[in-house]
C-alpha cells in the first residue's frame, strides 16, 4: 500500500510539475507574443518616422529649389518689358544712321527715355530729389565738399553728380552729391 501511495504521490507531483511547467511555458509564450507585438509596433513607428523624415527632407529640398528659381526669375517680367524699349533704341539708332537727320534723333531719344522712366515708375522706382536739400548721410553719399556760396547753403547739397533711387520706398542707390560747407 505504501508503494501505491508513493506511486500516487509521485504521479501527483509529476502532474503538478507538468502543470507548473505548462503555465511557465504559457507565460513565456504570452511574453513572446507581447515582445513580438512590441517589436512590430516599434518597427511600424520607425517606418513612420523614416517616411516622415524623408518627406520633410524632400520638402526642404523642393522649397530651396523653388526659392532659388524664384530669385533667378524674379526680374523676368521687368527684363521682358525692357526689351520693348531696347527695340525702340535700336530702331532710333538705325533711323539716325540711315537718314543722317540730327533733328529727329534727339526727339526719339527723349521719347524713349520717358517711356523707360514711365515703365520703371510703374515698377515702383522713384528718383530722389537731392539738390538744395539738407545733406542726409542716410540718403546721400558725399563725394566732395564745396565752399558754400551763401550762408543758407551751408550743410546742403550743392550739386547732384548721380541721382539716388528708391524702389518701393527702399533705397537701392544713394545719391552721389557735392555738399556745400
């Protein structure tokens, strides 16, 4: 009977060990599936990150290219409009050479000059009026000084050697002037 009892106890112990091992295997299996799920989620997130990074990099490159193209072609409209005036100059020059008429040429040049000036004004160009105004270093570049002919002319612009220009209220060329001292 002892043998049977020992045998039954051994079977119970073995079954318990098998059940314990089985539950450990189940825990290991469930841990393995959790690890696999986490690994899949990590891979998915990494893929999303890489795609987003690549998309941003492409956006950055495209923006840089578009900006450079815009800068390169920004003056295209102005140059196209200036070509009409260039054609007028060529016609006037040819007419002056063909006819040897000295009266027509100056009038043609005056008309072309006004046409060019009108085009540039439409684009926002504005000439600075510098003569007989108080010298302002933020607007004028003093090339030389000249003795003032009168007391009221001291510190004023006596003569303008080169006009200054504003484009859309921004200085693009300072006026080169002679200042009375």
